[in-house]
């Protein structure tokens, strides 16, 4: 199972970078992301992300991205 890239991007729309996993998770939750995506973001193994590409790269490395 993988998250749709567009779904992740919509969940993170409007986030003010830089930010850490907890802040990403909180923002995604406030945008209506499902709890599984929120938990995945919260568990990302990086202290801070400087932009959406960094988040997507980390999700890709974690093997949780599916379609586009």
C-alpha cells in the first residue's frame, strides 16, 4: 500500500517550511489527512524538512509512496 503523491501534497498544502515531523503531521491532520498518513509523517526519520520535495523524498525512501 502506498500513499498517492497528490494526496500527500494536498495534505501538506500551505505548510510553512522549515518544519519537523510532528509539525508536518499536525498540519496534515488539520487538512483532513487520514490518521495513517498523519502517523507516517510523525514517524519520519529526519529532524527538519526545508520544503515539500524533502518530505516527498523521505516518504519515497521509506517506501510509502504509491501512485501519482
